[in-house]
């Protein structure tokens, strides 16, 4: 039987998973992104660092599922190592089923 409208809205389809981030020396809890959060992150597609930082802000959560970063943390996250940002972004990509290589190819093929 097909799900009803209310059942679809009530379904908890956002996954949460801990990822080891060696560059930070520990685990970070990440939540999959909603469609609107992904849209917000993709607005920064021409700025890979900005896109990674925006994805981290949207995805990093505490044990209760609350976001641990806000937009005010953008510059502080930007001061972290490229290795740490890359490891976190790769984990977020894995959790959300993104193909990072394909996304880079698409960006390179987009006319300026």
C-alpha cells in the first residue's frame, strides 16, 4: 500500500552517522541533508571551499540532532586545515550519496 501524504511527512528519512576525521583526531556526527539544505549548499558550487564549509555547517550535529555550527562559524571553520574540511566534506558526500568526482566534472564542464 502506498504511503499517505501524512506518512511521507512524518517519515524520519534523514540519517545520522559518526565519521572518523583523522585530521581532527576524532569522530564527528553528521546528519544527511534535506533537499533544501542541499540546494543552499549548491549555491556555492563555484567556490569549493565555501561549498564544503556550508555543507559542514548544515550537516554537523550533536547527539540530540541539533546543529553544532551556525553561519557565524563560517570563518572559524575556514581557518581549519584543508585536510579537515576535505575529510568532512567527503563524509557528508558519502552520507548523502553524492558522487564528488562527478560533481567536480560537472562544474568543470559548466561554461563560465
